């Protein structure tokens, strides 16, 4: 009978559990060849989303795997057969690490859950260093696995707002093996911490790489399975929240109407609508017609709007009559019409929708994802959204982003900060910039969480109260906006915030201090570009360094190039799945021009420390060559801003024929004198070459719609000023 008992212990997971899981949960396993190619010494790691993860993996992974897991899970009655059969170890027992190292060296694959507990956010929890040290001591290859599906079952511990299902569809994605390759000279506690950090990066990359990427429309529809179609998903200033089902019905209704008025040859459709449900509906409705939505920056002026439409060969622009009247955009409309660009008003389009058209939209929204998107392309690498660069340094260019670019970056960001189903977003940054579009609209809809779209980030008194009233847990902004919100908010207005993310401009120490002292909220500074959809790096609760812009998001490669004349920094180049398809420029209208060799040069000069934190030193165009040396205009501006943080300042360089480059300070303060700046600049370690030669007092520093300083306009003011001698 002993041999029969031994045989039953060996075949139990495979003969009983596997067919049941295949039958009820439609389990799909991909990448098993990566496990076979990993060699004889293997440590398997996976995200921990439910209490039955070990059973799931033991049923579908080949061989007899030794599991390290919490005893509180393994000793549950229905898991006791695995415990008795010697398949599991208590991960907290002191001897477990040694047993697993010996087992790996003997050729037996081992499995650990680095999070140490079942996740509650849908992203990564704290990563323990133990599994990393086991792999290091055993010389093992780490094989990461992404588990997706059990978190929506009744065996998970996700937030209660998730719609739990009895038999969710499950996918197991086995990714290629990775070696830690820790430096031999690193010893002791430092080696342990480094192993834990490397393991965290591997786990995060596994979650990003295992994301099933489709199209924007399909991703939005699929998120209904997470939250449920009847729950509120989107709201705007009208304060009439829409459920996922109602929003989808509006999208398909508008898509049907748009398909009738747009020409068959129109591949790109302009959208010029402020933040709100009409804007979000139009964006997805254009997707539902298999076209590309071009987000028009209506604040850039009539000439620029018309120019961007010509560059992208946009034949039609969708807008709102009420919006045009309220914002006095008649000159923009006139400029579009003068360039033979058709203006379509959303009110007129919807007025032509019949009762049958609304019924068709409602019925299509209730269909499963595959049927609702039937006939539409499912190619994730095709163009999805066209944005235009802000033009801080020059003329705008079209930036074409694919479905993969946007979806991947939304999850890169969400996984990095720990964004989950229980969160909600207050999105007041304009959707014609990638910061507001990807993180304020697409990310929450893909996660199945609620987003509140507000039309302007400039309502400094209203926004804090609305953040409190909506219970938002994530707020996006620039330093200027976040500083003004803090000064105008009551101490309790940001009570619910888990994350306040600052980007687009450097977060001042004064802004960071104000938020910490008044609200007890830590600002997380990030960095990105339109070309990267937009997030390149971000500080997170797990990885935080004040003054830096955080570590690069997962699956994004970083390369540094030396810059002549700059000793302490290098130019930053990036490539990855969130990098744009290419530019659309005036020299080749309508043609997508990919970046050379797959690497995008950000134009930013950065420093990178040994733990991967990126610190922005300035832009290559934000350096002036004075006396043969490169001088950082951003460093000068930071010193001036520290003297009067309540006002805005801009430092630019102006080329003069007789004197060469001249540094000019534009400021909203009337207090500054050139001699007053010398001591603070010296104290900051800047040389005499960094001293501004001229100060220009302005009523307001020119800004872009995103809230960033418009340096092109600032340079023009300096160039035209009579105070700047020729």
C-alpha cells in the first residue's frame, strides 16, 4: 500500500485538479518552453493573487515542484494533501531557505511567492528579499510567471468593489528565465538588499510583459469583467456619473453616427473638446470606427491649430458649439474652415441619431467583447491616437501612438505605483496632452476604476473641494498646479488621496514641504514625454528618492550618451513598448517617421545613480555656452525659484551677434536686482558665468496648456526686449 499512497500523492494534482480547472476556468498556459530552457537550477516566482495559486501552478507546471508559502494557507483543510506530500514548505521557517537551496542544487525546481502574502491591490505588494537570496546562493535562474484571473474569484483578497466570479478565466504566462548576476564584491546586507531590488524589478517586468494587449476599445470593454457593467465608471463636472454599460452604449451610438458623416478615406479625426464625458465618448467612438483620434490643443491659437491639422492631413474636427461659444474659439473655427477643414459639431451629430440608432448602440454595448468589436481591427501595433508636442522648445510635431504604446504605459504606471481597483482618479489635466490622456482617462478605464474628468486645472479653489467630494485617491498635476491647490485647500480636502503625482515640470522643495506639512501627503514626482505615452520614470511608495524623478518603468531600456561640455550628466535615450510609432512632421505631411535605430533621444541631461534613480539636470537646449563652458539654465532657474517660490521665473539664453549667448532672467517679481542674485548663485555652486546679464519684469510668465513654461515664447520676449542689448 505504501507504493499506492506514494503514487496517489504524485498524480493527485495532475489527474484531479488539472481537468477540473480546465473545464471550469478555461485555463490557458503559455511559455512553458521558457521553463524547459531555464536549465537544471530553477527558482520559479509568481505574483500571488489568490489562496489557490500553489494548487494552480502545481497542476499545470511539469515536474514535482517544491513550494514555499505561508503556513496559514498551506494548512487549510483542502490544501493539506499538498502539505503532507512534501510539496510545500513554510516560507517563514528559518530552515526553509537552506532546504530550497539544497533542492535547487540537486536539480529539483522550487517555487516561491516573493510578495509573501495574497495581494490586495491587483499590483505588487512588498517584495521580500529571501527568494532573491535563495536564487543567488543556489546559482539558480529565476523563471517569472504572471498569474491572471484568480484575483477575480472568491479565493482572492481584492477590494470588495471587484465583481467576484465563481469560475474566472485563468491565464498563466511563463516568461524567459533571468539571472540576478549580482556583483561578486557586494557582500552581506548590501547583497541581500540588492538581490531584493533585482527580484522586485523582475516581478514588475513580469507583470508588465504578461499583460494581454489588444486595442483601446477592447481593453475598455474587457474592464467591465473586473468592475461590472452596472458600476459608475466615469463622471464630469455635470455630476451625472455613468456606469460602464451606459458609457459603452454612448460610445457605440456616437460611433454609428460618426461613421455616417465621416468620409471613407478619413483615417484621422480631430477632437477638440474639453475634459468631460463628451470628450471621452468621442475618443472611444472614433476608435469604434477604426480611425485614429487626433487630440487638438485648442489653447495653442488659430494658426497652430490649423497648422497641426495640415501636418496630419486631418479633414474633419469634432467639437461642441457650447464649448466654442464659451471659450470664444470662433477664430480657431474660422482658421480651420479657411484651410478646408470641416468642423463637425457634436450636438448636430447626436441630434441626427434616431431611436433605432440608440437601441443599436445599447445592444452592441451589451455584447461580449469579441462581438461588440466585431469587424474592427485587433492589431495592437496600429496607430491609435495622435498627439502634438507641447512645443516648449520649437514648433509642434505630431506624435503617433499605437494601442500597445498607450495600454502598456498605463499598466507600467499602475503596476509601479500600486494602483488598484479600489482607487479613483481626479483628472483635470487636459486630454490633449499624454499626461492627462493616458493617466487620467485610459489607465482608470483599463483598470475598471472610476475617473472624474474636470475641464480646467486652473480652478485652484474649486478643485481641492471636488477632490474631497469625489473621494479621489489619485491626483495628477504639475508643480504650479499642485502648489496652488495646496495653498487654497482646507487641511481635510486631500484626506482620501493615496497618490499625488507631479510631472511636466520639476517639483519645488517648497511645494513638497507644503503638501507634507499641511496634508501629510507625499508628492511623487515623475518624468515623461509625449513620445513615450508618456511615463518614463516615477517615484513610488516602494522606491522613492526626493529630488529625483524615480526609477524607469518596467520593460523600458535606458541608455546614456556623453554630452560635450557637460561633466556630471549624460543625454538620456530610451526604447521600449511604450515608445511611439514615430513623428508626423511638416516636411512629410501624414507620413509616420519612426525614430532612428529604435532609440528615442529625450534631449534631457540626466544623472543615474547605482540604484537606478534618474535625476534631471536640464535639457540639452536648456544649456547655454558661455565663455566656452556649458551653463545649466535650469540650475539658475532653480536658485531663483527658491528665493521667491510663490512666483514664476524663466531663465533663457539669447543669441546676440556682438556678445554671443546672453543669459536673461524673466520674472514676475519686481524685487530682483542682478547684484542680489550673485550670492545665492555662488552658494549653489554656480560660477560667475552663470550669472544672468539682464532681468526682465513680466506680468505673467508665458505658459502652455499643460502648465509648463513656454520657453519659446519666453525667448522671444527676451529677444524683443530693449533691455537686452544687441
